[in-house]
């Protein structure tokens, strides 16, 4: 069964949320929130997991890297598969894999089993996220209802990243790190039981042939790119371990563009990539995710290395940032409805940049905590205006049969931004540190915070000029 296109002639788009649409929204948002939590829930628990399962210090980072590689590398492919073979089918299948992988990870007794579970979780995330987003955009007509749905989705995605850090610390301290995996199982099961009865299947009436050469080159290219970025954060940007996969990724992506120009049914039609709204929206979205997630990393170091907070206390401090993202996601649809998505992107980017720049006033005493909390709240509101504006811009003006592709691109942008941010800002902070001690750490972190603020401001302003 195909979903009704609310923009098609002869159909009436709902003006308000019906009870069924509310339930659809709750189910899709619950799945998205769970996926966002997974990005950060293990960060605080990594040392404990390493001690419990015998991970060496050099291999501990693969708990996060294995997940990020698959989540970023396969998302565009799965977004197109959702368009071709059914978004609900892929959404439910991905959730089933996620639940099983989470159970496997919670029961793991060796590093190999845990890494396998993280790979499966990453693949499930790459399948569920674009499928859920495309179900969201095809279930709600373009306009206020879709903007409201995307606003709530963006708020919960950002809040989930922050919640993961808090929840990971609580579960690890009170129960066991294994519950950071087990917590996914009942949520996935509940959505799997209810979703088939309320979420309609959505796929085109005619199924074009899947572009296998394009799928192979873009997936391998993204995997190489993300691996290179991860290696750069570990070994430095000039190391062969970073440069070789980065170069391979660039070459493979260029080959992918060449393939797409020649095949009859391309994985990513260049006409879609050439649309200004899609290109600009994804560029600004990349900046939004890169800067805010890396800022969390920088401030985590500040709280622990400079102010001496425990990992759990540092995680709890980001609850204010989470509140800011929820507020931003709630007001974003009204702001976009009043001034438009382009102006909302500009206002949100300027707010985020100013709030980030104000963090340059942080000192080495705990009296600076009020500044950190205020700025992260305001910056969270601004960041969410950018993210919701990005999602609205990147998915507007496209037919329903292209929504899986559009949301796959948006999801890929999100995953790469999250993956790129930490190694980039870590490299900036490390390069700026002179000497040793708290003063050197604070100086390096401030240099990275200044770069972070500049990237937001220059990126959004440049994007606005490009969009004219």
C-alpha cells in the first residue's frame, strides 16, 4: 500500500494532528530518541567496559568507532532502499536488528562480541533513521504540521545525545554498563508491537533498479572518510593512518559522482543534489552537528580536567543544554512559520555562535559554571533553530518518492557531522596547548571554542549568501 501524498490534487491534507497521527508521531520520535541516546550513552562507561571485558587502551575507541563507521557509511544506501522497498518495512526490520544487537551487547563476555554488537547497532541506526524521517515527512504534509513534527524530532534527537551522557553515567554507577545496552530492548519491542497497526507502508508504485555500483562506491567512500577522520583524532592529521583512508574516501566519492552521471537509475539523482535547498540545507546541517557535538566534548574536558568534576557530574551538567534543545525544538516551528526557514537558520546560527564565543570567558574556578550553564542553554536553543531549519530546508519541495533519499542525505550529514566534530576540535585544542597543567589545557580548549564559534558564524552566513 502506498502512502497518500497530501500535496496531490484531490486530496485534503489534515489541518491538525489526528489521534492516529499523534500515535505515529510518538512512535517515530521514540525510535529516533533511542537512536540519539545510543550515540553517547557509552562514552562515560568506556573505561569500565574496558576493565570488565579486557579491552586494551588502544582498542577501546573502537566501541564508538565501529558504531559511527556503520551509522554514517550505510545511511545513504539504506535511505534509498527505504524508497524502493518500503519505508515501514525497513524501519521495522532495523528496529528488530537494533533490539537484538542491544541484547547481544548487554550479554557480551568478550571484546569481539561487543564490537559485533556495535557494528549491528550502527547498521540498524543507518536503516532506521532515514526510514523514520521519511515516514515522518510523508505522513505529515509540507507546512506547519511537518515543521512541528520535524521540530519535535530535532529537539528529541539533540536532547537524546545529551541524555545519553547522563543516562550512561547513572546506569553505570547504579547498575552496570550492560544496562546501557539493555535499555534499548523494551523500547524497540514496544515500537515493533504497535507500529505495524498505525504506520502505513510507503513506497513508489514502480520500483526502479537499485544502483549497485553507486551504492558500493558511496558506501565504501563514506566508510573510508569516517575512518580517516577518526584516525586523525587519534594519530594526527598528517599521519599515514589518517591520510590514506581520507584520500581513498575522496577518490571513491569522485568515482561515485561519475557513476551517477551515467546510470539510468542513479542512487542519488544529480538533479536532487543540484537543488540549492538540498545542498545548502545539508551544508548548514553539517556545521550544526559538527560544532555542537564537539562543543560537548570540549566542555566535558573543561569540567573534568580544569574544574575537577567526576564523569557523572559532568554529564549531569549538560542537562541544561538538553533543556535548551527541547525549548529550541518547541519554538522552531513557530519561528520558521513566522520568518521562514532561511531567516530561522540565520538567527539560530548567530545565537549559537554568540553563545559559544561567550564561553571564552570561562576560568579555572567553579564560579565559571554559571557562565557555562547559561551559554549552553542559549546555544542549545540556537543550535536547534539551525537543525530544524536544516531539516525543513533539505526535505522541502521534493516529491514523496524522493523523501527517503532526502532524509538519507540529511541523516548522512548528521552522522558525519557528529563523527567529524570531536577529532577536528580535539586536534585544534591539542595544537594550541603550550606546556602542561591546567592553564595549558584551558588555553587549548579556549582556542578550540573560538574556532567552533567562527565555524558556525562563517558557515551560516556563507550559506545564507549562497542561498540568495
